[in-house]
C-alpha cells in the first residue's frame, strides 16, 4: 500500500508528516481550484500514477502486532477516504480536518448523537426535511434531544437570546434555506452563541452553496456539514456526507472521528474516489451553475407567467447585500470580475445554482411546467451537472404538514430549480417555452 496524503490528526491516519506539510503548503500558496485538483491527489510515489488507485482491501497486513502502515481495517481508515478528507479540509476555508460519512443524513445523525442525552439545540425553522425528521423523530425519542425551531433570518436578537437554555449545546444553521432560499447572517448568530452561558457550537449546513461560494468557518462557525451528494460530488452518482472542522477544535474532531468509526456509517472507497474526482472541478462547475442560474432567474423575472423569483444573487432579492457580504474570498474574486465585466446590466451576481419561483396560477400550472421542460428533469435532489426541477410541496417537502408549509411559504405554485451546467441559452429557452406551455394550459 503506497502512502497517501492525509488530513493527519489521528492514529489511524497513516504517514502524517508529508501530508500535513503538503496541505499547509497548498493552503498558503494555492487558490481554490488548484487545491481541489492537487490536495489528496499527489502522484503515487511507487507507480507514478497521477490519479489515486481505488483501494478496496478491507484489511491491512501488520509487520508485527500493532506495527502497520497506518491502516488496520477499512471502517477505521481507508486510503481513498483519507484522500477525500484531505481534499475537503483544504477546500472548506478555515478547515483543518474533514470526516466523511455514508450520507449527509448519517453525518447529521452522528453530530446530534455526539451531544449526548437530554441536550437542547436551536435550529433554523426552514431546515432540510430529513434533518427536521432526525431531530424530532429520532434524536428526540432516543436521546431526549429538544429542538427549538427559530426563524433565524428574521428573529431579532432578543428573541434568539430567549431561546437559549442552560443545556443549549448547538445552533443548527442552513443558509440559504431550502426551498425558499432565506439567508442567515452567520456572524450575527455566532456572536449571539458566544454570549450564551452554555457556549453552544454553531454548525452550518453548507450544502447549497458548497465550499466555493460560502466559507462558514471563516465567518466564525465551529462545524461545517455537507451532503456531498450534491455539489461537491456534482454528478448525481454518489450519496455521501462530511464534516469539516477548524484546527482549534481538535478534541471535538477526535470525538466525531471516534463516532465515525464506532457507529460505522462510513462511505465506500469507490464512492470516496468518485467524490474526490468530482471535487476537482467544483470551482469550474460552481461558476457555471452561478452564471446559468442568474440568466435563468432573469428570464423568469421577465416572464408575465411568474409571480415571484427567489434567487439571492438577484439585486432585487431582499438579502442581496448579505449574500455579497458573506461570499467566500474565491467567490468574491469571481463575482467582482463578473460585475466588472457585466456592470449593472447583470441584474445581480452568480450565487450558486438554486432558484425557486412562484408560477402564476396554482398547482396545475406548476405541474404543467414541470412536465413541459425538455432539459430540466423532474426529479428530487440538486447540485448535479444536469438541470433538475421539482415541486417542493409535493416532493421534497411533502412530509411537512400543510399548515407549516404555508407558514414557510411553500405553496402549491412554488417550483424549485437546480440549474445545471448545460449551455445557458438552452436552459433559458427551455424555461421560457415551458412557461408558455404552462400558461396556455390555464
Ligand atoms: C441541505 C441538505 N442537508 C442534508 C441533506 C441530507 O443529505 P443526504 O441526502 O446525502 O443524506 C440534504 C439532502 O437533500 C440537504 O439538501
């Protein structure tokens, strides 16, 4: 087994020194796209292979008892998983270690289990449905977890302060939220958390923007979570999740890594290899997702058949300033160049690939639109190279009771788009023709 590059912090991570130096060097010298391609992917010193091999062995030879090359058993550590974790730690700015899991949901479950019995957390009210389900129907029942759901976008400081209890251990943020793309001011929530006597950690689910557009650890968060299933892998062929933590949380990282092994919800070597391959083009894809989504959002804005377009990159979006302020440094560079080239005509700036809109009419027009598109495939999930469209009220958010859906603004005419990286003109034309078909059906 040849050495791999590591995020090297624990006993089951082999050959630490070279890996650690290499990552530090890359992080200080190289930009996002360069790190995506090189960290965790150094040529194999034995064979010269430029791309890591897939290491399927479940167990590893020991030269004497306890004398091994850093790998003992593949649940505890695997070369491809370590390599992917190194890549992720180098991409999520402010990160030092990453821990990969078999799904975003397994990642969520592991974090919440780490809180122990009878903890209290505060969660954004618009959280991903599966996260809501785990909090309220699994952790609540099995470990006595109590969750207070708060509108972290609009609640004033005193309302948020009033939600803190002596045992509040975590604040769970998702920003932008799904599907209404509300934006949460992460530094504001972090400073409220620092004031709280129980010193809760702040976790940000950064799935929607990916490490390219938003760097929550730089904004003061303690933990970042990703469903790698979405943008990081980016090709709709892997289900996986990960946590990324900063260097000052070494003890917490160890605790979560212990649970990764003890609970065992680990990804396969092949999936890690695929996700690492996907991550190599994250920067290219995220720029294309962003420019395509802005073009589609503007086409939707121009249409008489659309009531409202929700895309935080649009200059008309109520939180457009916050979106700009919270851009990662690499996204800021990209967006500033884009604005310089396109000026005010741009109508906004690229900000990820997710758009929601309310079609004029109701469920019938929404459904007609969804079956009239030629390129947007009617399907759940998001973040792949191909464009997808769905009806949250009946699909991704169908399990939320209608009254709560209404409160969250998830009506029957709300359509969610995951804008892919096809040609911009083709996607705009597809949306425009499907809107005409839907309107004609009224
Ligand atoms: C924001 C967000 N977080 C977490 C998850 C869960 O991830 P997974 O489907 O990989 O379990 C999802 C899935 O859609 C999601 O959208």
